[in-house]
C-alpha cells in the first residue's frame, strides 16, 4: 500500500508540473499574439522587410559557400590545394585516407551524407600517401584521421573510430555529434548526449579496436585488412 501511495503522489507531482509548463507556454503564446494584434501596419511591414532581408542574406551566404566547393564531399589532388581550400573557408573537415584501408571507405560514406546536410562546412579528402609533408606537420599517424580546421587553423582531430563508439557500425549521427563537439559544423542536437550512449543502454557491445603499426610507414592503420 505504501508503494501504491508513493506512486500516486509521484503521478500527482508530475501532473502538476505538466500543467504548470502548459500554462507558461500558453501565457507566452497569448503575449506573442497580443503583441502582433497591437502592431500597426508600419511595424508589420518593417517586420516583413527584416524577414525578407534575412532570407536574402541566407541565400547569398549559401551561394557563396557553393561557389567555394561546399555542399559536396570531394577529393583534392595535393597538399598545396589543402592550404588554398582551408584559407577560403571558415570551417573545413579534411579526411586523410589511404586506398588500402577499409575504414576509410566507411568514413567516406558518412562524410558524403554530412557534406550535403552541412553546407556551412567544406568536406574534403586527401590521400595520406601523397601528402607526407602535411601528415608530418599535422602529426597524422593513424588512418583514417579527420583534421578539423577552423579559421585556417587545425583545432581538433578525429583519430580512427575511438571517439565514435569504437565500432565500425557507428551512425552518421555519431560522427555529426563529434564534429559538433569541435564546433566545425552547426549542430542542432544536444552535445551532452552522444548518439552512441543510447546504443550502449540497449546492451550493444563495442569491440575494442587495436591499432596496428605498419612497418616502414610513418603512420599506423586503424584497419585490420593490412
């Protein structure tokens, strides 16, 4: 009986909280409607103009991004191109890959989706074997590695799949969250709630990936097909 009484009490408290929240939302909406009702024609026209200006500006910004190669995931041929591309865009994600590394193909799949969704960021790929100077300078030792560049400076790295739940089956949302943590894309989700945390709740076990050292190479591979 005690447990039943406690449950009833909890339900009452929850019900009360929901009612309070609904009341606040309704009051806020009423105030907004009242504000609109009290606006004269000049004010409404002004509001409309401001909205149009904002839309126009957003459209111009989008066109500018597209002209700089945003909106698609593409390969750049050389290290020299990297410096040029990074200079002209505020946010850049560059995937250092290698043809023989299977996990690079997994990364490609997710980056192709995100490049279309996050037009505010430039998504590139560069063959690590063709860019030894850059790999040395950026201390890239594991493939795949994403260099996350903001305002021309490399601010963060996604090295292998360690930050992505340590699994080959990570979701595009998980990578999106990780890029959001680095503030290199406009992320609309909750950064405090990584998408792979919910997978863990349902008992998904993640296999730990061992980093393999490749003899005679400057970097290791986060791949098991070498």
